[in-house]
C-alpha cells in the first residue's frame, strides 16, 4: 500500500477528530471510555486510556509518510536519534533507533526539510504520540546528493576529514604532479599560471578521464602511481566545472581513500568555487578552481625575489645597527668605572707590593744587622772565654795523664803533672 505525504497539522487534526469529535469513542476503542452524565460509569485510569489510544493509533497508522522541518535534533549516547518534525501549525515527535540510523541514507539535521516514513506510536510514560522513523529523505535532494551525504558522513566518522591528519604543503616545491584530463581546460589553466609565476617548475601530468564510467578508478590509480614514483613534491587533483553528475568521479570513495593514503600532499581543485566534492574534504588543501590551485602551490617568482631583496636589505641594516650598538656599548664599557676597576686594583696591588718589598728589605736589613751584632758579641764573648786569652792573663792549665786537673787534692805527692803556660808546657812532680 502506498501512503501519501501527510502534513503534520493535517495528521494532528485527523487524530483529534478520531478521538475527540467522535459521538461514540467506543466505536474506535470497542468500549465506552467515559460519559459525564451517567453516574454509574466507572472512571478509567490514565494507563488504561493511554493503552487503548496506543492500540488504536498504532493499528490505524503502521506505515505513513510525513513531511516537515527537522528541529531539536539530538543524538543520545545510546546511538538513538530524537528530533521534532514541524510545520507552521503543528509539530510531531520523532525517534530514529540506532539500528535504523546505521542504514538510512541521510541522518536528520536541524533546519532540514525531510520526508519521513514510519509508524505512529504512543510513548506511554509521557502520553505523547510520535513517529518511529524507518526511512528519511531530504526534500529536494536527488539520489546522487543522498549518496554524497551518506559517504561524507561515513568518511567523516572515520576521521578522514580531520585537520590533524592533513599534511602541510612544501614552501618551495620543485616538481608538481597534476592528475587531470589531458584535453580539459584545467591543465591549460594550471600550466599557464605556473609558467607565469615560476617558469622553472617541473610539472608531471598523469592523464586521466575526469568523468564517466571508470574515471574514479583512473584518478585513484594515478594518485597511487605518483606516490610510487616518489619524485613529486605536491599533487594537484582536479578538473573544471560541471554538474553534480559531471563531477561525480571526485565523490567516489575510491578517490577519497587514495587521497587519504597519499604520502604526497594533495590539493583538490574540482569545479568552480561553489562546487564541493568529497575529494575537497579529504585533501590536504582545497582550491576553489584549478587556477587557484596553481597560485596556492607556489608563490610568484618576482614576489620571492622582492622578498629576498627586502630580507637582504633588512639583514644588512640590522647587522650594521647591531655593530654600531655593540661598538657604543664596548666604548661605554672601556670608559666605565667597572671596566677600569681591575686596572685600579692592579695598580694598588703593585704599589702595595712595592711597599711590602721595601718593608721586607728594611726588616731583612735590621734582622741581618742584629744577627751580625749578635754574632760579633758572641764572638767577643767566646774570645774572652778562650783558653789562650785566659793563659795570657797569667793563668795556667794543669793536666794529669792528659786530663785537666781543677782541684789540688786530685794530685798526690810525688805524682807527675804537666803545666801549660801561654808560650809552652812544662812537666813537674808534686811535692808537699
């Protein structure tokens, strides 16, 4: 059975008519729920009312298409999606279970106008009705756009769009690889810009088809071939403008993964400035056009020459300023008190050394003179006490058996002795 798209306001009106405006609620639920007039009718509990509404609603609308704008969209940590479908007059709660979210073409986003297919159910704890989403399609998007969004979400979830994995472009590449059609306008635009900006650059072209069956395989293969070649500093992958169908080769997963696996930095230049492709998100840099890619890959040679000239001039001026500054600083240091302090200290130490030298000489002279005088005094004393001088004064030495005799009792009567005078010695014999 094919169900038409039902606006939310019309769906709510229909439900309201079903439950409230009916003359006999029992005609829908098989039982009279309440009647304000008779007093013998028992009241129903909230749970009972809710259960009967739930059974009736779910059996009446097991498969319905609803169109509206998505709002209050949120993804729970469990993986389930909760959002609201609304139009200018009403709104409808919606839930997309995790198992269905993994297979739907497009996930809900705030502000998206969407067609939703699902079953109307009642969430008993809050007593509200909602739609359990089985299928979701953005209104106005074709199959290619749906596939584009689905692949974009898949690759983004894998981290292929993360800025952390993007490689920086070399500042001064010497060899540029170009993956594009050999007959398209893109190759002429790139060559024209590069020859004008930096004629000495070497460009290696990998000719491929850029649209139609097999184009994506050729583009991915050319990217891998460039990496295997290894002599290229940066890659430009792209083509000129066209429709979504014309650019579709650059939205293929095989191309996206080849770009992501490339060791060479890749610039994506697909279509015009308003065109975006999956290759743009995966590449290390997106250029709005092929010509812009050529301008981004290398700076203009004349600009670089001017920059180098300015750098040389600035460097020369700064070196000269530094020399002048250091010269003035050296001159200030030479004339400063701190710099001259060691010389003053040296002079003071030299003067002090001279003073100590003079003091040492005086002290040595005095000590020597004192020692000489003492020597003379001792010599005179020795001379005065010399045996010769004693004998000269009339004294004599008496020896007995070679030993000097100092007392008379040491000589016995009749013993021989020797007396030494100043001029000679005589032998005597002792008598009493």
